[in-house]
C-alpha cells in the first residue's frame, strides 16, 4: 500500500522554494539558528573550532539545513550536516539550494527518520526535527528513534503544531475529507479545496483566524500541507511536555520565551504574584490558553540528566549575541525610559526598556563581553554607573530582547568550562 504522506510530498514539496532565490537571501527561522543552539543546547559554550555534527530529520525543501549549513560555514566550523527526508522531490530542491550557495558541509540521505538508527549515520551533537513528528503515525516512536542517535551532551530543536493557534484548520480538513470521495487525484482535491475556501462565510473559524495563512499566501503546496495533509495532529503544551519527557528529554527553552510567559499578557497586581509562582511548563501552558494564537510550538530539548543552562545575564564574561544582522541599527531608536512595542498577528505587546537600553544595545556585536560593554559606556567612565547598576539594566534589557528571540547569550573565555 502506498503511503499517502510520501505521495503528498512527492507531488507538492513543502515549503515551496526556488533555488535561484538563494542569491537574494538566507531564510532564517527557528529552530536551528546557530545562536539559539549555542544558547539553549550548549549553555553558550559551543566550540566552533571543533567538529560538529547535525542531523536535519525530515529536511523538506531545505530551510533548516541550508540555514544551519550556511551559519556554520560563516563561523568556519568544521561541521557535517546530514539532511534526511523520504521525499526525493524535496531533496532535489534542497540539494539545488545547497549547490547555489556552494555549501560543502551538507550530506544528503533519502530515508525515514524512523529508520535513522539502521542507516549508519553515526551520532549527532544536534538534531533538527521541525514540523515532522506531528505527521507520524506514532510521534513517540519518531522522537525515540532520534534520541538513539543523539549525543548525551547534545540536544534537539523541535517544532510541532499548536492546536489553539490552528483554530479553524481541522473543521475545514473534515469538510474536505467529505468532499474527497468524488475526487480522483490530489490535484482534484486541491481544486475542491480552492472552491470551498472561496465559499467560507465570515463566521467560519478559519476565515476568522488571521494567524493561519498558508492557504492564502502560498501556492497549492501550502493548501495541501495545511488542509489536505494525510496525517496531521496538534499539541498543547502539556501534551508536548509528555511527549518530550517520555523520550527521556526535558524542555530547555521555548521560542519565543515571552509568548510562553503569562506575565507578558497580564498586568493585574493580584494575579501576577500567583502567576510568578508557576514553574516553566505551568507558565507556558497558562500562556498558551491565555494568548490563544500559538499555532506552532518550537522548543529546544536536552537529556533529562543534562544540567545545561544558558550563561547568566549578569556575569562579566557573558557575551550578548544578536540574532539578527543589523541589531545595532534596529535598536538605535530605543528611547531612555521608553518601551519596545511589537506586533504578533493581531496582538500588540509593549515591553518597558531600561534607561540605558540604546547605549547598551549599540555596543552589542556578538564579540564584546558584558564587561567590555560596561567599561565602554560614558557613564561608567565618568564614575556615574557601577557594575551593579549596569548589570541590573542589562538583565532587564535581556529579559525583553531574549523574550522576543532577538538576543542570545554565549559564554566568554573566562566562563567556567562546561563540566
């Protein structure tokens, strides 16, 4: 019997990508941005001079593989990134993208992640599994297979669908299954989907969910992946936590952290102390219910016994690392005592900034330590700012910018070695 999921990705590789676009831009996302990997999986202590092995498990048309391969190339890291996917059509696109960039650190393998332990690929320091587990018959089997080839000191970046944020998707899937009885081919089903989408009334939950747009903004491949997928389930935070824990792993961080903190949304003085008492997973579960718009969950996970944690944001040797390219330019408009306002879908969030936010951000370049930044500030040079005052302001700035996944941390040369 043919596998409907495999047939789908042969006919409609996802996401749709044109290798010629590699000359224009690098698609960067989460998980598997190298600064995030260093921060959450390796405690900021990843040694880019040493060999590094990564597996992209279910690589699709190559977004994660290309991003990580390019970033490790730029860091002059002697790395090998193994791309693994069942779809020959998707692999061809990913290979063409790698060729367009001249990337020599990618190895391409066709196969299922369920068979990864029998493929002889070795052990990996890091594994990317983005948008794959929720398409398996048994996601637990897939995750446990990946754990079998993961280094004990390594970690993974995972993405699974979030149920609340995908409100409206599953009723439309149900309707399309009812219509598919008279459709001979997947192309016929796409045509039926387009017709039904044009007829959705304004009260329909998919029409009302502005956060889900693949069926509007992308080609037929987006319609197929969102609404005609042969196998698709979503997770809430507690369900994801169980999946991770049953595989001997723990969640080291959510992306973006601020969206998984109910204090981002709640300013009531009576409720806030109660929310502050919750642990990481309890807060994340509460925030998901509160926000209602988290359509995916991106997490970094490590072994339960791995005590790794990001570098402290108040240590002189810690190095702040911008995630984006022109970080200083972006932060130039920070106003003393002002706030950072950001819009995520239909939600506008406002985060107060410390007085020296702009001055500190202007000196963040991914190389300077906090000590370097402190001594370069005019107020410190004039004796009007001591270390404690600076550290307090940076901790506040880091909480905002890391919460929005704009700033990560690395351990500087004086940091204690990772045990």
